[in-house]
């Protein structure tokens, strides 16, 4: 009896009549959303009024692009969906880059955009933009709410779609009149999406084929992508690799999924991957891709990719399997479920002793390499210093360019969910706002945001937010007075014609930090850098560090565009005596 | 190669836009599209004829379409026993002197005259796209003024030959 009553009360509560704005707030509460990143404007004023009354934690970034990148950083670290609100028209178009970025890197976001009232949609009203049309190809799904009665269902579906299967951004466009219209709020409904039924469990026959292939192989290798992280499958990956004695390579986005200091780890693959990882891909006889999508930055020229290998691919998105690389053993599944199944099979491990000896030899002879140089700061050395300073425990966010690649190469991630970078889209301006979201997802973590002097200036207005919330982010500018990665390509492929890539007159970033009310420190030599880092990490709050590094340093090894992975340049053999 | 793809979709605003957008984004060439209601309310049926380079591309199209939330079912029915039909309206120059000749010519096609004016006829023909094509070619010497074709709509026959290589969307 008493139970009935409680249930009825609950029902009554969830069926209450309320405005669209309040529905949204209630839905966010039901979804246990901890933080919203947003920016107000005319079309979302009713919504912001309810936010004000409800006292929901909302971070006012200084640009909508900052809001969506912060939400991405939050999603990457927390595994929960990042929530964004932007107003109609320019507010909505300002999040286009972030949506595309999240789509490419499979980050779960639920994004609300304001829209002009339904009565004037299509009339080119003030701040009207066809946001559903614009964002259709860059979202996993999107909606425009046409009637208040649909709103609860749509929000519920949006959270479901964003976070299940292959995660991605979902956008809900809400006309202003819908935010004020009243309707029944029923959030207690089941999601009914017959056209969306992700396969999460592996097919047993294919699993057995893979077990068989492993037992027969002599030179197997695992290429692990961010699918490992989305599925929280790091432990399973390690167990499986150890059980079967298979070495592991990461993609850029997968870093941290497998411990960097593990003897079976070969490093990152691809354009700026390690010699050993790339050569392992060239020489392997069995390639097991888990949760990576064979991006061209990983594979190099497909014609020369893994020429000797039988390819197995475990992915939750069937469309990724066979898209770029012909695949013998396709396994549509959540990475964790597939790995658990593989471990449970206890297949006969491959006889990899000779293969592992070969790989160890490569690792020893061809490690990542740079020439130390007195009187300057080597960017690679800088990353190593940061790694040591933070005991390899920090959350590292980066922007896009050379500094990103150095961070990926020289910061050794031993734990998952510590690495936040823009991979598929390569979005400059990502690193700083992403750090805000990352820090909010893990308040006790040390967050280091490693950015370039170029990309930093695309979103540095978010220093305001960092200062306002006193987020203790250590901002590291790898200041090479250049759009370094562009400069490197121009040096190598355009005969040193540095067309619009040198910026010798960068502003005084230390003063800029001070203008935003946070300390700024500068270093120009390695000794100064050591000192500055010590000071910075002793501080409680945010701090900006401007490291002047050489402008002409290049990222190596490198696989030039169009080349195969075996055609790396900048690999140096290292003899016993050197580093 | 030419593939015929049919699918059922939720009849929601923008769904056609989603599908054609996907074709554009991924550089797939659409030869024709037809869309219409099905026997179930709220569900539409689409038939696409696409030109692709190879099997892999054909498979990608199916998989990408399947990823759309509003797409319920996708089938590549090219290699199955199917009924495929197209309707065309053909306006042809037809001074009285040649009319009888045209009547005789279209008869084996079971085409019909749906409009007559002083110097032209409008002919309606239904059938497999090849048949429509053939009739248009036969009429061309008389002077075709306008052609409107619906594009192919198709579905599978009730009974399939046992050997038919059924294409399914997932390689699970
Ligand atoms: C929004 C955006 N515009 C342009 C590019 C092309 N791009 C890639 S790396 C790069 C240079 C980045 O310079 P900086 O931020 O100083 O980093 P560095 O390479 O010097 O470390 C550019 C312009 C991009 N990735 N994103
Ligand atoms: Mg730079």
C-alpha cells in the first residue's frame, strides 16, 4: 500500500505541468548533470531565467567555442556527457567547430541552442539560422522541437544517443516560444528508437576466429584507440595483452589506455609515431585494431599499410570496420565486452618471443630522440620536465601543432583519462577551454594545458573563466614565435618559403596573464624553465608559463604525407653510449 | 556499378535532407531517389539508385545509412529478385502526319497517350527503367520536347530464389 502511494506521488511529480525552460532544468537534474557550459542571448532568455532561479552550476565562458571545448574536456575526463547552451544565430554558429570536433573524436555532448519563435522560423528573423541544417552532418543526431509535448522525449533521447554506442554530439534546437509554452513533463518514459540499436556484444564465432588467428600468429600487434577509453577497458586490454604476450601500440587519442611504461608498449603510431610502433605495423602478421578507426594520420599511405597482416577490427561502429582497411575478422562490439570474451577464451598464446626480442631491439636502437642544446629550451625536454614535475599523474590538455605531438611523444601516460587532445579535427583553440572542463570533471587533479603561441590566441579569452573559478590550471605556452607545424611543413615541403607562419612579434603573454589577474612567468633557458616550473607547481591557483623555445625545431620521426609508415624520416640510431 | 537501395525511415522533418546530405558528404553519386508513404503511418519508404566504384563503397553506403537514427532498415536489393518500376511522361512533337505511326510504336510498350494538343502528344509509360529508356530512344527522332521521370521505385518479390545473395547491413 505504502509503496503504491510513493510510486503514485512520483508519477504525479514527473507528470507535472511546467514551462519548456523548467522542463529542461528538470531533465538536466534527472540526468544528474553537474555543470553546464554556456552563453546567453535573446532566444534563450527564458531558459536563463530558470537557470537563475534553479541555481544550477553554469559556467559562463567568454565565447561559445570556449563553452563547447570545455564541455568536450569535461566529457573526455568524466566519461559523462558535456552539456552546452548557446543562443540562436551567432551563438549557435559559434559552436560549429566544437560539434565537428566532438563528432570526429566521438565525445558525448548534449547541446541546446535557442531558436527564433516557431511563428517566424523561415522568415529570416533576427538571429535566425538554420542550425539543424547546418549541424546535420556534424552531429550524431539533431532535433528541432516543434511542440512542447515532444520536449521531454527529445531530451531523453538526446542523452541516450549521445552516450551509447559510439558516443557523439547531439543537438536540440529549441524555438523561443517552446521555452515558455506549458506542457506535461513526463521524463519517466522509456526511450523507443527502433532505428538505433547499437551492437555491444561480440559475435562468438568471430571471437573464436580471432583466438585461432592469435594462436597461429608469430608477429601479432594490438593497435588500441580511444574506444578502449570510452569502454573503460584499460584493465582488460592489459590483461589480454599480458595473457597473450601481444605488444600494444596506441593511436594519438588512445594514449593512456595502456601503461606507457609497460614492457609490451611500443608507443604511438602514425605520422609522428615511434620507429618501433610504425615498424611493428609494417612487419606484423596479425593486426588487432581495438577501438581505432584507421585514420590516415595513423596509417600513412594505405597502399603500404600493414602489408603482411591479417586484420582483425573490434569496433562498436560497424561502419568503421572495412572502411579504410580490408578486414578479415570483423567484430562489432563494445571494446570491454570483446576483450572480456577474448580473455575468457584463454586461447593458446602466440609464440611471440622472437618478435618481442626484435621489437625490444628496435626500441633500444631507435628511441625517440632529440639533440640536447645548452642555452635554450628544447621543447621535448620541456615536456619531459613537466612529466617529471607531475610524476606522470597530471591531466594534460593540448592544442594543435608541434607542441601537441611533443606532448604525445614525451609525456608518458600510465593511466587512462589523463589525456585531452583534438585528434580527428585538429582544432587549434581547443586546449585551453578543454582544460577548464577537464579540471571541473576532476577537481583534485593537476591539470596542465600545453598550448602553442598560435592556438592559444584563438581562445585565450577563457583565462577569465580560469581566474574567476580559481581553477589551478598550469598553462604552458610552448612559444616558438611561429605556427610551428605549418612552418615545419613549409621547411620540409615548400623549400623554406615560410608563408605566413612566422610570428616574431607575439604579445607579452606574461603581461596578458597579469591583465587577467593571474601570475605569469617566463623562461628562456633550461635552467630558468626548471626554476619556473618549480614555482608554478608550488602555487595553488592558475598560472601561465611562457616558455621561449627555438623556432626551428621540428617534430620527428615523421612520415611525410602520402608516404608509407616504413618511410619515416628523422630516425636516428642510438648506440649504447648515447641517451 | 549501379546499386538499388531501399530503406524505411521515420517520416520526420528533415529526414530526406539527412540522407541526401550524407550522400553529398561522402561523395556518393545518386542517380535517382523516390520517396513515399508506406502501409504504416509515420514510416516512409525510399528507393535510391546509386553509382559506386566498388563493393566496399556499396557496403559503406549501407552502413552509413544504417547509422542514421531515423533510418529503420536498409537493403541493397540489387542482386535479389525484385520488382523495379519507373514512370515517365514524354512530350513529343507530333504533327498529324506522324501520329498514327507513334500510336503503333508505343503500343508494345503498353504506354498511353495522356494529353493531345495541336502539334504534340504526352505519352505515359511505366516499367523497368530500361524499358522507359528504350521508348525514349525510339521517340527521339520525332523530337522530344520534355521528359519527366520519377526515378526507380522497387522492392523485393514475394518469393526469392534460394541462390540469391542476400545483402544484409551488418557484418556481425
Ligand atoms: C583552427 C585551425 N586553423 C588552422 C589550423 C592549421 N594548423 C595546424 S598546426 C598550426 C600551427 C599551430 O601553431 P601553434 O599554436 O603556435 O603551435 P606549434 O605548432 O607552434 O606548436 C596550424 C596553423 C588548425 N589546425 N586549426
Ligand atoms: Mg607556435
